[in-house]
C-alpha cells in the first residue's frame, strides 16, 4: 500500500493511540494536565551521559608511605577487635540493656501506627512505663561532659501535687494585685481576643484539639496561653500545667516570651521562658509555666519523651505558613493524641484554612476571633485600568503578549510538558473569562485588550506598578504607599522606572519623596527611616517583597499596591533542582496584603489582577512547604525517632509529598552515606528516576505484597467493589525506606542545620580546619553575608574577586570576609569595610553567633576539646586551603559539576542531571581550563526566564578531593580505567597505584565512621595509627598540583591557591571591563 509519509500509531491491543494533540473539549489548565499525564504514562527518557575518563597525576604519591600508613592502621584495627572480643563477656549485661533499648523504642514506634493510636491504650501505657528507663536516644557525649544547652532538667513528667497547687494559686493571687500587672491588664482587655476569653477556655477544656483563627493584632499569640495558665492555676491544677507554644522563627519565640512576661509584671525566667536553638531562659519553677520555643526544639524533645509527657498543652502558632517542621509536628501530634487523652492541642494562625485543620484532627471545634482593622477599599485590575486610563501602544502590547506567553509556557514546562506541548497549552483561552471581559462596562477597547492579554493571571510588568504609584501620589495628599513586587528584580525595576518617570520628584535626593526597598538581602543601612513617619510635606514609598505581609509591619501605610505575584521556591526531583519563579498569589496572601492598608486608619488597596481571577482562578492558599522542598531533614527526623516506614509516615501528612520527592531524598541520603544499607543499592537514571536494586529479602516481600494484592482485588471484584487503591499494582519497595540511620546519619539528625552543612562541621573538626568550616556552614545555613547592591553590581563583583585570593572558591570568599571583619570588630573601620565590600553587618554578627553555637555543639558531641571557635588543636589546618577544599568536597558531594575549556559554556552535570550555569556573582563565572575542571556547590536554582539551572556558589575541587571524599571509590577493569569515583568519574591510573589508593580510601572510611560512632578529638601525632593515616592523606592533598585555571577577568592564567594576586595584576583587573555573563 502506498504511504503518504505519515504513520498511524497503535497500542498493544490494536487500538489507535492519540496523537500529539489533546482530545477536543479541553481548555487551558486541563490541556496542561493532559500533556503531563501523557508524559508520565509514556515515561520519556533522555540518553545517559558518558563517564569522563581522567588521567591521574602521580606527583607527590609515595607508595611506601601509603603502604606503611595503611598497614599501621589495619594492625590497630585488629588489636581493637581482639580487645573487644576478650572484654565482650564483661559487657554482656550492658549489651543486653542496649538491645532492650532498641527493641523498646521500636515497640513504641510500632504501637503508634498510621492511625496514631494503639489497639489498646492501657497496653501502650504499660509498655511505655516499662521501658522508659531503658530507652536512651540522647546524643552521644564524652563521659563527664555536661551539655552546655539542654532541655530544662526540671521539666519532669507532670503529676498532681496539692501543696504546689496551693503555692501557685497564692502566687497568682498576689501577682494579680500588683501595680505592674494591673497596668498591663488594662491594655490586654482592649484586645479583641479578651472578649472571647471564657468561650475559648470552655472550648479548650472540653476538647482535646481546637482550631483558632484570629486576624492580625487580635492578641491570640500573647493572650491565649495566659488565659489557659491562669485558669488552670485558679482551678487548682497548676502542678499539672506546663504549656509549650511553638513559633516558626526564633526571634518570634524570644520577643513574644519577653512581651508576655512584661504583661504579667515579672521578669523573663519566672513563670515564662523560652528556648530556641542553643539559647534559652527556663522558668524557675517546675510547673505552672509557659514555654515559648521554636518548632524544632519541641521535635527534639520527642527524642527522649515520645509521648510528650512533660507537656499539658501544645499551642502551635502560625500554622497558616505550612512550614515543613510545623506540618511534621502536626502529623506527630495526631499520632500521639489518642495515647495522651489529657494533652490539649491548640492550633492558631492569622489566616487559616480552619476546615481542613479541623478535619485533620477529627473535626475538632473551630473558633474565629476578629481583628481591629479599619475598612479597606479594594480595587482590581479592571478598576485600575478604568480610573487611570492606562493604555499601551501596539508595540508594547505585542511585547506584553510575548512576555505573558513565555511566562505561561515556562509554567507548563515546569509542570512536565515538553516545549511544543507547552506552546500549545499557553495559547488556549478560557471562554468564560473572555465572556466576563465582554461584560465589563465603561472600559475602553485597549483596556479590554490588556485584560485579554494578561489572562487569568496578574499584570506581569512593572510599568503599570510605576504608573499606579504616580497616580496615588498625584491623587492623594498623605499616607505611606506600600508596593508588593515578586523579588529583588521587581524592586530595582520599579525604583528605576519611578526615577525615569520624574527624576525631580522620585530622585535619590528628593526632599518630597523617600523610596525604600525592602528585601531580606538588602542592607539595613539602606533602609533607615523605613519605620519612621515622614515629616509634613513628605511622602514615603516602600517597594517590598512578601516580607511585608507578616514579618514586617509599617504602621503608617494607607495605600497598598499589590502586583499579585510572589516568588516561590519549588524543588523538581526529576532534575534535582530548585526553581524560583513568580506565581499568582493566593487569596490568603491577597488578604494579608490588603490588611496592611487598614492598621491606623481607613485605607485603599489596588490589586493588579482582575476580580475574575480572584474569584475563579486564585487558590485559597499556597501549597505547603513540605510539598515543595527536599525531604532529607524530615526523613532524618523520622528515622531518628524510629517512626517506621518513611513513605507510610509521610502519607499520613495533611498534604503528603510525592513519591518521586521521597525517592530522590532517600537517594540523596544514600549518597551522603547516612543510611545503613545492608543489601541492595540505589541509582538515578538519566531522566531523574530513582531505581532501587532490591535485595533478596526485598524481592520476597514484594512477592507477598503482590499475592495479597491479587487476593484482595479478586474478592472485591466478586463483590462488585473496585477501590481506588487497586487502580495500580503495589509500588516497588523503596530501598532506604525502612533502613535505620548509621552513625553519621544519627549525628546529622541531631544537628540543627542542613545535613550537608552538618557534615561540613564534622569533617572540619576531624581534619582540624574548624574555623573555616564553621564560617561556611553558618553562611550556607543562615544567609549570604553579601548584600545585593542597587546599581553597583560590577563593583560588588570586583570585591568578591579580591576577597577570593585566587582560590577560585565562593566559600573561601566567606572565610576571608568574616576574618577581615573580625579583625576590625572593635574598630569604627568595620562599618566602612562593610560598605566598601557590600557586606551586611547585622548578618555577619548573626553568623558569628551561629559559629559559637555550632562550636558548642561539636564540643558537646566530643569532636573538639573546648567550645572555642579558635581552639588551637581544632584549627591546625585552618589556613591549609587544600585540606579545607577536600573537606568541603566531602560535605557537598554529590553536588559536583565539570567545567570545560570555554569560559562562558555551561557546566556538565552528573549523568542523572542537566547542565548548569554559574551565577554571574560567583568568582567562578568566567573561569576555564584546558584540563578537566571540577566544581562542588551547595545549591542550584532555575531562575526566572531560564530553562537551565544556575549554581550560585561553587568551589573548584581536584581529582584527589573527589577520590578521597567524593562518594564511593571502586576498582574497574574497563579498558585502561582502574578507578571510578562516585560511579561517574573514571580515572586512568597505574593498577598498583590504584590498589594502594583504594586501600587508603578504605582505611579513611573506617576512621571517619569510627569517629562518627564514638566522637573523639583528632590526633595528628605520626606515632599513632590515626595520626599517620591523616598525615599521609593530608600530604597527598597538599602535594597535588593545582589545576591550571584561567579567568577572563585577568590578563592571564593563574594557578589555583597560590595566594594573593600581584599589584600589577590588580591594576590590570581594575582597568579591564568586567565581563559579566547574562542568563
């Protein structure tokens, strides 16, 4: 039969399969979902990248020293094993007790099943009481070493003590008669929540869980815990009352605790206390107290008190933020509530989806407390276009349509569509929306065209924002103007547009108008006057991100302009990348922004999205953080608390994360070497899928699951039932899902920071480069100390290059900057230094505080001998950059890229990941080399209007760094390759040298995991096996020739790590234009 060049596609049953286009009748989002399901069904895959073959440079490799160090360390291990075998009978009782502890913890976790209840509460209570003394899950510490910061020792299990009840009642009666208490009481009674006091107390007393939603300023955070405390003491139950109030941020926990103590006419540390990360003020009495703490602190308590027996009331505040630790805590509270019928759980928030939270806790009661806001007049996009007569010429209208089409296409691609499919989906139009536009009266045809182009979204450009600010300025006489834009780029564009529109009125030195940018990464020195009310004849304009929704309050705001977009971070497990893109705000966000205008007097809010979008398109709330983030921290906590299967626990969350996110996170923890995998292994395919290679036990379990599935499905089919859970076969067992943590995993789970930053602290202390490790860990886990300068990006980039000292490391830039700041900390020159190098002084002080906190943690765990950041023994290698670079590689692995020999080319990712750009602010954005060049990084993000991920921080690593610290090292016989690092980098080496290096790496792994299991300070004495092994590895790292790296900013090539640049080079660099790469 002749062919017309086209072929029809048929499935296995001979039915014609659908083509590339969706079936008729679908519109807009429905088309996008159809394409996404098609992609998932067909399972698109990309070709796997070929491994890179790299020759090994043998400079500095001494086989005799390596063989000697390995032999000494192996003999030391044999001696330890022999000693342990001889002394094992003496420790049998201790081992039996340890086994009992493990089994007891598992029994408790098992009894708290997926429904959160034991089959019989009495049996559970007896079980907990019987094993309580044998349960020991505290962090390891040296004998006799008392933790500097720990939960209050007086927080024992609550029990009724009549004499204490009477004492607390007497103290309360006396306190309520004091002048300080009465002075504060008059102000408390004016709060809206005070009028509902008795109703709140009655509801809390009668129900185990209560949901309370209250508008901003109603007083719920400060008053409700006090209501409970005073009522319980007055009823003679003070000895069984201990209230914990969780806050998502440490500053909130401290400030609220201090405020409540002041309202009660007492000092902090009497009946009111707080505890945040490594800082606390405990109450001075054992019961009748209120304890404000961060969510993480309460989760830490669960390690030793799985049923929270030390608490009578748990108040979870700011639930609407859906922060991942808060969601994790809610899941735990729901599981233990039936085992603790006396425990009271109160959920509070400013804006809250009360029905969902009530249903999650068994349809518990809901209470709403009104606020004290003044009325706010609200306008939407169609109103704005009507009142301002805003219009665009044809050329700008075409540009707007192009911008909006590209944005919609990007969002469809993020949802899983191909480029061609996203292009089709972005052109679809909702007929009901078009009909709504046609019904708008008193609206010009040009305005209707703008509405049509913008579609079911917010106006994307800042030109309308600028026009609206100027309109408010010209049509009103006073009142501050608060403008919400998506990010730092929107802030810059808005301020630049205002100054171009009217330089005299909106100029930097204007006496009539002061413009303040508000962003978490902008220096506070540039925001002076932000919270001050301007004088007569002056106006204040604040251009802010969503930080001004709840975190920052500007009292004199009367006019709010809401662009309608917010930047949200989302994690894509398929390509292991975070994306930061603007999305449409939720109704809850819009309500918060609107409420900023009515705090001191009636206000006005202008939303730059249509009323149709607000009523028909906009979500009620943004998606919770747990569904948008990586889950390593959550999984570590689940495993440390021995809560059973990770997938089963997360399925019990209010909004369970996707299976692919769980797979990726388990695989990441596997590569971070934190899981105790006895059999099987994990790998990531080229298209981002995590594939488990099951063990024999896993295969048998899968067979049993499949058999049970078939039996159940057959019975239900005979009964005419087809439950949803039988739509597909049981999922393959996730390797790592039920496996316990190893010694490193347990250590990282107890540290209050990202697992990679925690590993950096541990390795830094073991290899005696403590101070730089503390600096980098604090900067990565808290905040970049460098500000984002307005219109001074080139100067800021030059300063970062200067601070790098030719180490080609953004992380070493942090070290240099913090060290220079510390040298000037007692001098007035420190502020000048911060201004010159674009550093944020307040952020650096917080980083210094975190460094002290982390050093105290390492001391408590036993890794260093003193809690001093500059402890001499722990900083023997603090200036040895090759050792620090290797430690950094070990902490950040598997985040590795390869750079080729072109300065502006993309970096090659691992086989399962896409290529990446280097951010223009990085000191490595213009480097290149004729040799293979490796980069390690902490995070990468897909920026707006970019399909390629961007790495914001990076450091050049060497081949030996990757061999000894970058994942597993294995032998292979594929051609001339003799070693493989991390299942990716193939190394060509002499077989005998490869054997020695592999043996040395094995002994290093043994040493590290023995340190993780029993932390001790490091010995560098070459007489000891440990010292000789570490010195041998240090010699190999420091003797490796630095990669020959060139930087397009400089006049020629420089060697990595050779110290400061010369004066001639510096002058040449200042003369040369900065070649910045645009993404």
